[in-house]
C-alpha cells in the first residue's frame, strides 16, 4: 500500500444521470464508507468531492461541467482538498476534461469504480503497478493525463461488477437492481455502447444475492435496470432469459412486494416475457419500453430493428394478456431527416396509443454517432417545437387518464411523509408509477398518523392535480416491519 498523500477524512458525492449511474454512486459510497471516510451531503464541509458524471447527451455534459466547476471553486477557496471526477463523462471524453477543468485531481472511468478509495486517498492504483488496465486513472499531471484512455478495446472488461455493499441514496423502501451492463443494440443515435461497452449480463446467483441484501435493508420495491433488460442472459448462455429471471425473483424474494421492469427493448420482447409479467404476483403490471419513434423510415435510420406494425402488435398483446397493464415510453423529437409528415404521424400515434406515462427528448447530435454526423440535422427551433407538440399531446391524455381514476380504490407505496409544520401531503405511488420519473399519488393530510415511509396502504382516488392523483386512505395493509439499523 502506498503512502497517503493527504489526510482525507470526509467525502461528499454528487451523483448525476440515470439509475444505472446511481447504482455506481451507491457502490462507490459503500467502498468509501467501509474505508472509514465520513460521508456528508454538504460539499462545503467535505475534504474531498466525488462527482459521478453523466455523459449521455450534450445537456448531461453541461450539467456535469457545472458541478465540476462549482467543486473547483470550493477547492480554490480552501474548502476541500481533492476533486475526483468519475463516470460516463470521463469514459467518453477522457483527459479532454482537463482542458475545461484543470482543477480536477483524478479521473475514474466507469470500469474503475472499485478503486475509488485509492483515487480519493491519492494512492496508486495497484493494477497500474501490475500492468492491468480496465479503465486506468492517474494523478493528473499533464504527462500522466495524456496517457489516460479509459477502456480501449473492450477485451479487458470485467465479467460484471458486484453491486452489493452499497450505501444507498434512495429511500430504504425501494432500490434499483441492475441485471446487466452495456448494450449490443447499436442504435445510431446512442453513445452508450461507446461508454459502457457491450452487453454483459449479471449471473442470476449474483442478482439474487444482491436482491436479498436490498430486501434485508428494507427495500420492498426493486426496480430492475440495465441498458437493455429484455436481452438479459443472451450473452452468458442463460436460456430462460428475462422471463426466467422474473420467475426466479418472484419465487425467491418473499419480502419484496413489487418488482418493476425498466428499459425494455421492443424488438426483443417475447411471448414468454409477457406471460411471466402476467403470472408473477410480485412483478407489477408496468413496463418501461422506450420506442423512440413510430415512422418506419425513422426507425430504420435509428437502427431500432423493429417496425411500426410490430410495435402496435406488441402493445396490443401487452394490454390484452396483462389486465391493468401500465405502459411508459419515450420518444425523440426532431431526429435528422424527420419530415413534418413523420412528426405528425408520431403525434397521431400518441393520440391513439394512450400511453400511461411518456417522456420526450429533443434530438441531440452526439459526437461519435451516425445520426450525430448526419448532414440533414433539424434546426434547434424546429426540434423544440416538435418536442413541445409531443408533450402537449401526451399531457392532455395523461390528465384525462388521471381523472378517469377518480373513485377507484388502489394500493400505494408511501415514499415521503408530509412536513408536520406545513400543509403538505404525503407522497406515494401506485404500481403504475415508477419512482423519480412518473407522476405520484398525493395522500390527504387527514391520514398522516397512519403513514410511514415504506408503508403500503389502500386509498380511494378523490381528485387529481395535473398528472398526479389525490387519494384518501382507507386502511393500512398488512406490512413487513423494516429492520433496525445498527451503528
């Protein structure tokens, strides 16, 4: 073990981006805490600041750079000793980051997460000493910085990271369970394969061990994530695939109430997967399935490997075979070459498809992608207009669907209690509402005494507030007591 270069006692971590990045942040925090570092949420009070960045879109890079420059200001003021930048932006842009932010002390690529302690402490990465590079990082002198290149060829990728022993940033009652990393789909607008590498499924035994650990820590809802969850197992010869995984988790996780499937890919969805969702009691009747567009020429150009007819058939099957199915999707507005007629086709499809939840991204021409290099880019003003039109169309649908829920009795999971000093409402979600990205169910203040975070209660929907439902508690359901944490 090399000599420590500075006495770092406390650490603050800023986590940006998607739930997959959040899992990495939680794992790094677990490693740092296990090393004896005090974790604080106050960057002004930390000896070192770790920023786990997102680099998926240009807007993500801008957000990450703002956080990095804010941290550098604190360092310049003498409020912290070290700044470590980790994650997707590092993997994508590598040492070019130093030209924009020379105050960074160390870079940690997405494949070097397990050595975050050495990065914070200022120690040498032991793999450098033995010549093994999965995503090497260095003290960032200009000479050393020039040598940083992240993972170069994909041949030395880890089998799969172990996501256990995390210090979670989510509330105790729900967690994200990563089942795979990387992607083989090769969509022409997407940077993920160049950042995260090819598809790597986590072995089912490791998923089960992690799920049991999360349940023992109080999680009653597990949200299954990956870049492409529907391809689970194809790369490791696990023949039952996603349907087998869902059935195994449903059978084995007695203390988990909800299992939610995120990031499904439409071209890979099988009848067996539909049957597993329908038949597994713990798997909520909800699917997050980004479609990106509906016009066949645009889908072809995006390399989505699916046609409009196939999408429509899949949506019909999901709703017919899974009663009460909630479907969330996302679309891209103004991708290269998109005509006004194709945009209108997408608008009409949204009007008739009736998605429960929907997100939209204005197209972002990302360097290194085929669509990012395309000559027929849509101007930013048109992209924004099309984004606005798509969102307004869905808003009317979502508001109407919310009002149609008035009078229904539903089970919700309480996320947040109201402020006792304010007239706020408790925040909860029903099975068709995923954490962080979907609408919520607000519970009237009269029921405050019956609630706690993680409780599952029955409510009657009595009103709406835009996208959100407003519910009145009927009675508390039988619930599992959360374990008492020691220390």
